[in-house]
């Protein structure tokens, strides 16, 4: 009985190996509003390995914490670009950009926040 208990405790402690986690900040210069923020946070949080996403549309950044053996920064940039937003050096997918609501589009395309 004691041997079984020792083996069970050993198995549990060996099974809890910490995965390497990384936090990156990606520049998202085309993020315009709260809608953009929610759209990116909801989509990226479902990516495999992502633990946390915080988009700051005023600073135009996305801070993402992820498990490095399940995804990488390039995959995250590509996912943001596939939503229709620029991500560092990866430009937005044009078809996705065209589908964004007007408030999420660049000011030169008639979008962005209205100044009062």
C-alpha cells in the first residue's frame, strides 16, 4: 500500500512539468476602437497555447502571454493579420480588412473614432 502511494505521488509530481511561457508586445497600428480590442482579444484567446491577451487601442499594442511549445510570435502575428489588422511587420489580410466594421477601418478609409 505504501509503495502504491509513493508511486502515485511521484507520477503526479513528474506530470506537472512547467511549460515555458513568454509574453510579447505586438504593435497593432491599425487598431482603432473598443470593437477592435474585443475582436482581437476574443479571437486570439482561442488560439492554441495563448494564456492571456490585452489589447490597448490607445497605445496600439497587443500584449500576449503564451506557451512557447504550442505557438510562437509569428503565428500570433499571422492570426491578427488574418483578422484584418496589421501586426508588427505583418500586414493585414485585405479580404478580412474589407469585412471589418467602418469604425475599425483606418481613418484614410473613412473609419476610426470620430473626433468631437
